[in-house]
């Protein structure tokens, strides 16, 4: 399903324009990857973050151009804030106290990584930041959840709170999780205009956690 072509939509669907947008979009993640790789000793949380950042960069660079893109400025703003929230607020996070043993935190961290890798490999070249239709994916992790990448994000936030809890950290992470929840609904409101995606929503009922939500 495509919308009526306009000069802007035609321009944004060109491969070289899409690659240029992707390069700009991943620049902050590339810088964060460099900082993480060149600082502190290896640890499970650090390795998880490095792999997550690398996955974002690689999949964004290899993505296929969209066939349909939202031009709603509120949707673009939400996508920007949700995507870069952690980078924009990193200086506000505090060193907190652990709420769980290190082995449990490591398990949650590794589970978040496993789901993120599974989800991104399942999504393949169909990744984006703003709501856009590339190819509808119903395989892999998307057979069980409509937003498995966000499931990985939620688990990563949980692992961080278990390892370094403060009320400020909790507030920042609750806002982050809330932004991803809202983004889930916004993306679906855009994608469901395609009857195939509407059918997919009816088949796969769960957004983030099979059997729960």
C-alpha cells in the first residue's frame, strides 16, 4: 500500500536520500559506541550496550527505502525524542545502589540483548526511526510480538534500574519506557492503514510480552 506520490515523498524514497538520512540518524549512536568502546573495563552491561549500538548502526545503514512515510510532525518529534532520550539525558543519570544480585542483573541484561538481536535480525532491512512502511515482517520474533525491539529496550531499562537505582534514574527510565509505549501505538496507527498490517495485528495480539501485553 502506498500513498499518493508527492515530490517530497518521492524524494525521501530515493535510495541515496534514505542512506543520507540514516547516516545522520546514526551519528549520535556512532559517537556513543566510540565512547563506550574506549572507556572502562569490559562488563556484561557494557558488552550489551556495545552490541546494541552496533546493531542499530549496521541495520540502519543496510535498511531498504520506505514505500510510505508519515509526514506528521508530532510523529517525527516523538520518534526523535524516544530514540535519543537515553543519549540526551545520559548526563542526568546517577550512580545508584543495586537492587538485585549481580548474577540476576546479568541474566536480565543478556536476555534483553538476546531479544534485541533476535528482533533486529527478524526485522532485517526494514528498520527506521520515524513511522514508515518498508516491508511488513511476520517472521521470527514478530510472530509472537508486534514490537519485540521495544521489549529488549524495556528489559535493558529494567536491568539498569536493578543495578543502579535512584529516584532520578527511575524517573528518567519511566519516561523513556513511556515514550516507547506511545511510539508503539503511533506506529500502529500509521501502519494499520495497510490492510495487511491490520490483519497482522489481528493475528499477533501482543505488542511487547506474549500472553501479557
